[in-house]
C-alpha cells in the first residue's frame, strides 16, 4: 500500500495559479508555473521569486539539555550560537555518513528550532528520539507550519512594503514579526545563491500570507517559482542536496563540508569514525561540460579512460550553461583539468572548475 501524498497549506493556490503539480518528497508540489523554469530562474537572479517550501520539516528542542542534545547530534559547534542566529550542520551516523543536513535557529537559551529536509523528516525524528537524553522536550511541529521562501535582489524592497522588522545579517532571524496581521518568523536564509528570506507562519495562515505577498509583489514583478528552478538555482550556487551530493555513505569531509565539522568541540555522533578515516579519498568537484551534451546525476566520470567517480547533480542551467557536480577520486581536483563524462554511452569532455559556478553580483 503506497503512502498517500500530502498537500501543503498552499496547494489550492498553486492549482489556482497554474502550477504543474508533481509528487516530491511525499508531497504534491509545483515543479513549475506557466512562465516556465527559465523565466522563474531569471526572476530570482534579477528580481524576486516566491517558493512554497512548506514540505520542509521543523522540529523543536526545549529545556536545559536542548543544547547538549544538539551538540551530540550535529558535527558543527552550536555552543557559540547566539539568539536570533542560524547555523548549518550535517547530522551524521555512527559511521561518519550524512543522515541529513539541517539548519538550527536559536530562539533563546534552551529553545531551538531545527529545519530538516522533507524526505528525511521521519528518519530524522526517529534518529533524534533514539539519541535523546536528559531534560529536553523534542517536538515535531512540521504539520503546523507553512514556510514560504522569497528570494532575489528585490526581496528586501518588497518585504519593506510589509514591515521594517527585517533581519539584516545573513543567517539571522527575527521571531514574531507582524506581516499583515500574521505572526511570522522572518529568516534571512535561502537555497538559491541570492539574498532573500524564509518566512514561517502557522499552517492556517499560509494562504493569507501567500495572498499578501502576491499583492505586494505586483510592483516588483514577483514570479511564482517551482521545484525545477529551485534545483537549477541551488546547482549554480553549488549548494549540496541530500541524496545527491551526500547520503548515509558519504562523509561531510568528502563532499566539501569540512568547515562545518568541529572535532575539537567534544564528542558527537560520527566523530570517532571521521577521525579514523583520515584524509578523504573522494572530493566533490564542479564540472563545466565543454563537449556536446548535458550530464545528469550518476553518470560515470573518467580520467584518461579510467572511471574516477560519478556525477551527483547536473543539468543545463540558465545562467552558467551545462554544468555538473561530481564525487570523484580526491587526486582530481585541480581547476582546468580535462575529464570526460559518459553521456548516452559517449565520452564527453568536461573541465574542472572552481565552485560555486555562480556568484551573485
């Protein structure tokens, strides 16, 4: 028996606005709107785009042992995280592989919000409950939250028509912001490589918040955006995606996330395994496809006719052309090196380039 697909609080709005609905991570979500992926992508790079990201999971940690639990679960160090700030971290298994990558919001001492990937929500919750200790109340609040991402260089100007209470620093947030009568958490975060905000409100307020943003966005050329351009935007920005650049068999050191691993903070799940691994034998690289073809995920990557790894994500991106990320033998990382990617049984030339592929102006 297959599990029934869920609808976000904005499902009816997507249908009303012509969204092409597809299954994704257990939800029914728009892959694109009538404008198409190219226009949606360019709107985020040049103006402002709106994404429904209510499928993401949200869990809370509250109590005297909230921080010790987070420190044990995650490889980054949260002892220095201040109120109103956000920090990223992989969450590891005992073998040093990545269970998920998450964001942690510190609301107050002993009060944290963790945002997890939609496809991993139930796995993550089971893992967290299995590791929980001490005086901490852990709650999965995912179904009660609507999350909307407003991304692009015009996002701040548009938001200022609603409120002046906006976080100024990247990876910071303000809770209990009044957005047209809707109590919201406003976070300066995103997954596109552009400036912007992620807005959290009660699920019951989601449609009202969507309508407010659509109305205020008219003078800014606000474009509704789907999963298609969310993927091309994050690929251009070389942001890793769980299940592609990392999974339970890939360590954060292999996939270029070493700066988020703090072994000196004390023990955490996966620490001893990471230390035992030594220097990573694989590395995540960027490839610009210089021959004819488009690389997708899981295509063989060759050096001198020998396979050295696989692509993890790839497509033709509107801003930077045909690119891919790959997990390869760590000896092959030098920018300018020519490799080959097997596309439709044919070796196609590709050049190693420095990540990210795209830098915002």
